[in-house]
C-alpha cells in the first residue's frame, strides 16, 4: 500500500454570529486549478491501489450484475394521441432507443437512437421527450456534461431531420401548446442553477428572440412549466420547500397571459390538476397530511375550495391520478403506500388495490389517457422484481403486463423479507425493512448493510434490486431504516426530521442500528452503512456520533460541508434549501447546523473504514464537499482503517450515464464492503 495523499492546508478564516473558524481545505473549491485536479487524481490512484486485491472481485461483481439485466429489453408501451410509445434496449448497447408505433400498425419508428447521439461524449443524457399534438415534432433535452444543464433540441419525426432550433441552458424539457409550433421551457440561473425563468419559443425563430413570460424573483423558489393531463391547460408551478403558487394558461392560447390560480401564502403547499370546468387542489391548508379540494376555474382561490377528500390524521395523501369516471389516490398509511380507486359517482365508495408483501413499493405508472377504465401501476418489493400492471377500475381485475426479467437463475423463493418497528430513544416507532437470503442466521455473525436517507420528505420504499443480489448471495442482509425526515409515517414524520429537529434523523438511524445488533441480525464488527447525497450527510453525522458502531461506511456524493455551503448563496441549490436545513444567517440555525455538520465536527478519534464517492461535475452536491471532508478526516483520525475517495472526473450527481457503466460504480462499492467484511 502506498501512503495516502495529503492535501495541503491553506487556511481561510470565517466569522459569523460571534464564532470564528478556519477552513484548511477551502482551496479545493477551485475546479479549474490543476493542483486540485492533481489531488483528486492522486486520491483515485490511492483508491485503486487499496482495492487492487479485489480487482478480480470487482470484475466478477460487474459481470454478475450485468448478467442479471436482460440486454434486449423493452418497456411496456403506453398510448397517447393515436400512437404507442415505448423504450427498448439492444444487446451490447449502453443507451436506449425511444420508439413509437401508430395504433393498429406494427411498423416501428425509432424517434431517438440515444446510442448514436451519445457516441462522441463521455457522458450523455436525453431527457424530457415530448411530441407535438400533431405527432410531427419531437422535443427533448440533452446533457453532455452531467451538470443537469440541458440543451433543447427538436426533431422532425416525418423526415428524421433535426431542426435548426437549439436552445441551451434549460432544465431538460419543454411543453407544447396546441398550435404545434409554440413551446414553453424553463431556464436556470447560470451560477446557482436555480430554475427560475419561463420562456416561450416559436419554432423557426432564433432562441434570442424568445419571450420571457415569467421570472421567479424569490431566490428560495423554483419555477417549472408543465401540461395538464386533460391537455387543456399549461401550468407554471412555483415552489419552495414549504410554499406553492401555480399559474394557468389555456393550451390553445399560447400567446395569452398566465393567471395566478391561488396566490402564494407562506406554509401553503398545493398542486393543481384540471378536470372539466374545475381545478382540483391537493393541498395542506388546515390539513397537515393534505386533502383534496376543487374550485371552479373562474374562481379558483382558496375561499372557494370545496373538500372532496377530507384531511385524515393517520393517512398522508401524496398524489392523485384523474380519469373521466374515476379518481385514483396515492396514499400512505402505516408507512406503506396504498393506491385507492374512487368512482366520481361516489367518492366515499373507493377501494384499495391489495398488496401482499410485508414491505413494498407501489406507484402510479404512465397514465396519459383520460377516458379509460384502466389504471396502470407499478409494484416491487425487496424480493419481487419491478412489475407493471393494468388494473380495471370497474371490474377490479389486475393484469400483469410485465415483470422485470432477472437472468441467471433468480428465484424469489430463495429470499425472505421482514418489516419491523424499532422504538427509538424518544418513543417514536421507526419502520425498518430487511431482506436476506434464506438460511441467514440471526446470531450476530453475519454482515448487514443499513441504508438511510431521511430528508426532504422523500420516502425510501422497499424496492427490488438485481444488483443487490450479489451482496445477499454472499451472506449480507440489507436493511432500510425509514427514519424521520422522510414522509413514510406522514407529514409530521418529515417535520420531525428537519430544521431544528434534524438530529432526530441521525439518532433514529443509530437506534435502528443498535436494535439490529441487539436482536443479533448483525454486530458492530459486521455492521455497514450506506447513504447518498443528503443520506451522505447522515453517514457523516453518525460516524462522528458513534464511530465504533460501524465496520465500514459508503458515503455516495455526500452533503457534508453544511454550514459553509448554506452560507454561500452563490452555490447551486443553497437558497432553496433554507426551509429544509434553516438559514444560517440567523444565529439559531447557524449554531444548530454547525453542531451536526459532518465536516465541522470531525474530531480526533477512530473512524470506520470508508469509501467516499463524488463527481467532478455534480450539480447537487459540489465535489469539493467530500474532497474536503476526506482531507480533514485523513489529517485528524487516529486509526489505520481505510479511507478512500473516488471522484468520477467526467460525471455528476447521478454517476455514469450508460446502462451498464453505472454498475461499475456499484461493483466498486460492493467490492469495498466485501473486502472489509472479510477482515473480521
């Protein structure tokens, strides 16, 4: 083993609210500095050297994972405006073919061959595909840097030619008006990457002539544009973490004026759908767990809202899908998703679609058609591959259209899953979902990987992963701690894991880990943890608080330099995060954030084995956060445990863009876990 890299210290001093601190590694923010790039390359070389003994294992893992993916695969088609749309893959190809067929005609049209488009680039993503109402022109966004800044392009589907219209710097998609010649799109602020400006573009005209139709001035808000399912309205949605405002424009009046539907009101979150002559509002006005109301389009403000589905203290209303004769609601009860079908003729007479696994993930799939009795949904669990169903809302019959094929002899009967409730230190009961291969012994001698996130109200459901089988088949159990900061147990679950209650997220995770040790699912010598992005913050916090509890930790693109990032409004995403973490320009939030910020709380102690990953072009968590964190850990920790940093120099927050390239990153993470587990 070579000596690990040592980053130079170049102290920079800061002062806020009477507190002075020094950041020795602030200089690593200089993305174009060759000294910074040399340091990142040195860390990559060190990681490669440290894992040299498991190179063959990485290759084996990658081959296993790739072998469990059906290479010549196709999505379940959905129908829209007379065409059937689907995505398919060919053997040996990294990227999809986006295709369609005219209903009643089996001739395939390849709308977009992403393999051909991606060929010149190290990274390529095509997103936001949408077709004009006359079915002639395809609009899509392309990102060749992994910075989530897209260029809007157009393709004539009749001739196969790309139009001269090219619009850089957008969020990734465009919305068509009914005239088949006008689109609306969102541009980001080039510095902060905040989506804040809505433009109107007429095909055949220069992008420089595009008209700004809306600009969001509040730097804590984002703005986006979308089309209603009814196809009759174009909406601009503006929102911060806790407040919403929507505007509407008839889709057949593209040069009309957007009108505010319900003015923003601090703390009022709402979403809008259009049906007939009413707007339907999913909102939290006097309804912490949200409820559904409607109001006439001509008088849509909140004083005219009529409740359709009332507020319930034990059920979180998460989403709706509107059909001509039915309403489907996406609800969360007891930590699990319920899909409830309700006829418009009697909304009280709804019924739940039945799911049987102890823990699972159910979700609304593509349902672009309005006048249909068939609702399409997806289902997966820790032991059930992703499945797509068509459900007849009238007869209550479900038809399995496709289940993810897992080559290589996978049999779900070989695996078992559990869902347990862990009582944590303040009495809250936290769900934990667990999966393992049958024969797993609860004697404390087996490795277990505990995953967590716990931020932004994002619920992490129990989903199937064919890649994860490579761990389970080697004796690992895998568990998800559904900790506070998500919304698994309702809106209060989120409120109790944010702002000045953020530490509940960390203590929940620790208490779940302690319970798994107590019940002999594993032991501290066999316990591993993993989290990414805000889940990487979780990793940083729990290793500062309880470093002895973990044998090894994988922190993916971790958000760890919280105080410095939240004090710098020029960094992408910062101002929009104030309602999640608090604004450190206010003393109370400053001191609270600083008390848990992983980078600021690195101390002289033993830390577990760690693999930290990042991407140089990450738009969500800037690469320098994990780079600085590793440099400080390396200088401060007192142990000889492995500390590895791997930076993808050509990608961003989501990792590699290819279908199989991402698996190489997973293989590296799993090889690290297995290597450390072998050292017991």
